[in-house]
C-alpha cells in the first residue's frame, strides 16, 4: 500500500488566499481548493496560519490564481513567512478590490464570503460564496502543484495539507531551515554572514545541522 504516492497523483492548483482584519492585510499559499457549485468554493487552511484566524474574524477573503511565471518572491513570502510578524504585502505589487488586497501578478482572482466552515484535526475548510471575480492576465498560464514541484523544484509549506516531512537522502553533511524545511547540503558555516534561505529568506542562524 502506498497512500502518499497515490495522493501525489491528485490534481491541485497553487493560489494565494488573502484577507484583511484589524486593518492589516495578510495571506498564505493554498493548494487544496475546489469549486463546489457554480458560485461556491471550498478551501483548506491550517489552524496555525494567521490567515485562518483573520478569515474567521471577517468572514471574507480573496483568492489569487498564481501563474507558472509568478514573481519569485510571492511563494517564499506567502508560503514560508508568518503574517503575525511580517507585512506580506510590503514589497508585493497589489490591487485592492472590496477592501481586500490581491496580488496583481496573478492570472485571475475571486472575492469570497464565508458561508460555512468545517473543522478537521489540523485544518479549517472554509466554504465560501463567490461575490466577485475577474481575469487580470489572460495571457498567463495557471500554475499547477505538479508544475511547482517538478519544474520549479518548489518545497511544500509545513502547514499545507499536502506536506510530508522529508529528510536528506544520503549521509552528506547538511543543514535544515527550521522555518520552511529547506535542506542545505554541505557546510552552511562557510556561507557569508548575510546568507539567507533561498525559499523563506530567513537568516543563516535559523539552520540546524542534521
């Protein structure tokens, strides 16, 4: 039996869920999103994500459909940093619709109003009604989760529903980013003091030897 590899054959997209609570915009990367009816979607967001907490406060959020050539800062910022400590839109171009900030470098967007929630052991499934939506860049190709891993060689945020803990495949010296799980093979101490994780942009000090 091989459940993990069977799940890898399911189809996913890559999106940014964004919201605004207490006059602060935030968001996270999501991949478990489905259209339930012609005007309803469902999305799964980890209980630990600040975005989850904020959506529950305002019952409203947006989905930005990310493209294959999405700006390289989008996924590290929204997927591997916490909105509690970081202004995720600080260096990100955005447009504001229905008082929600949306990533301008997206294929399309949806504005959603929460109509129900389902709590699982680790995630909240938000069921939401579409109240607005539009295509921003029709020339761009939406990114799939498979493309993100196979072509862009991306990592899975540890709060994602599809996250599976991975370790190094050999005995080579290696260091692991304690924030996002990125594996640095070799002696990271030889890197310059201003070295940052290529995924989550955290400093060298967060890496631990494995």
